[in-house]
C-alpha cells in the first residue's frame, strides 16, 4: 500500500463527484442516494479504503451522501475521507459556475460545513480544489501561473491557512489539486504538500511533470479521471454520447464532441487488452494510470454497486510491456490526449 502522511491507502479510491446528483452546473445527472450508499459500501467490501469528494459536488449533497454511508458502517470499517475546498457557489443560482475562492475566512467556513455534512470530527485529507483566481470555474482553466483577478488570494496565504488547519487537528493531511509545478514548489516552501491530485489517464498525461515532482518530494499522488469521465470504460459510443441526459456536463465537453473518435480508438485498444485478460475494460484503464511511477492511487467514480465491481481489482493488474506498447501506439497514431505516451 502507498501512504498519505501516516495513512496507508488502497490503490483505488471511490470518487464521489457523480453521486452529488442533478441540479447543478457540473452534474452527471440524477442519482439515487440509496444506490450511491450501496456503491460506497460495495467498494469498502472490495478493499477500497478511501473516498474522495468535494464540497462543491452536488453543492454539498455528495458530502451528505458520503456521511450517510459512513454512518451505516461499523467504525472499524469506515474508509478515510478526502474532500476539497475552494469552489464556492451561489445558493440562489445553482446552475451557475462556482467561483475559485480561497480567502482564509471562506476556507474556515468551508471546512466547518464539510465536517457537519460528513458527520466526522476531522477530515483525513483536505485539498485545495483549484488555484484561487477569484473568478468562475471554466473548463479551459489551468493551474498555470498567469494573470488572475486582483481579488485572487495568493497561494502563500491560502496554503498557510491549510497548514494551520492541519496544526489545529481539523484535518490530518493537506493537498493541492489542479496546481502547476511552479505552484507546488511555492507551497512546499511554506508547508509540506502531503498529496497532489491531478487528472491522469491514457487520454490526459499532461501532469507527468507534477507526478515526477511529487515522487522527488515524498508527496503522494492520487490521480483523478483515470477513465476520462467514462470515455475509457468501454461503454461509450457516439450513440451513447447523444443519449446522455440534458443535465450531464459531458454532452458539451470537447472530449465527447470533436475529439470523440480519437478517444474511442484508445478505448478500443484497452478493450482488446481486457478481453485477452478476461477482466473488465475499466480495470485496464485504471491499471494504466496506476502503472505510472509516482502515482499512489486512482480515484474512480461509481453510482451503482455494479460499476464498482468493474474497477475495484485494478490495483492488482500489472500491464505487460507489449500492452503498454499497444496503448502507446494508438496514442501516437491518433494524437489522442496530451503528454508522454507511456510510463
């Protein structure tokens, strides 16, 4: 097992974005809370020992559902809980994009609200969701240093607040999600970065430098979207995309529109590997991410217990050289994604 601070974590973690339900800007569509709780319990039964959520998922609802799942489990079986701050929404406009805000007073309000919703005394890993820009979240946004709104909180200021929360015992470990290499180095000069959370999959390898930095600095890496929001699950097609619910954010994302053919070609290669091995396609997609040196674990979403069964065994799959070559080959031919072709 890999570790975050003193916590030994399973190679896969339960991603709770989708279980936030509908009615907000980055929804995956409506969900059934009872089924979501059952999915979390199924993951725990299969050896998954951490859940990754965020205050903004479902505008607080994901944390509420995670709290219900925790309450339904015996204390000795409860997984670690990781959540995030820094995306602030307007209750009167739930469909508006949340704002990237990490002002000290805002962070302190957020951590207390998350503790209440989750029903826990401390948060195991508390993360900054995005660098503070003081502006609305945009799919084109990056973690790169650059021009930001004058109302943005400097990284040095908000990272000190995170370190203070850890010192006070409200959180056990602190991390950064979607932050650039330069930003990670600036944060490390103030307080140790216990974990980083970048997107990482066969279709998104752009965070390879951040992963290498983390490896050098004794920082854990928990990668998100190892199946690129379902594209690498083996279940997608042009027809499936067209049939997505109107409130599913993926309907308008470029990965599911103009880049769909190239992305599905990569999924086809993963499917061929899965068929030869006799395992689900999602398990192979996640195993590819876990093969990258420095990655401690992968966050994988699920809304049903059946979906959990498709990827929970990924940590035990070691891809062979020829399999990695096959994936690298299709990436080179199609130009799908960004970053290095193989670990």
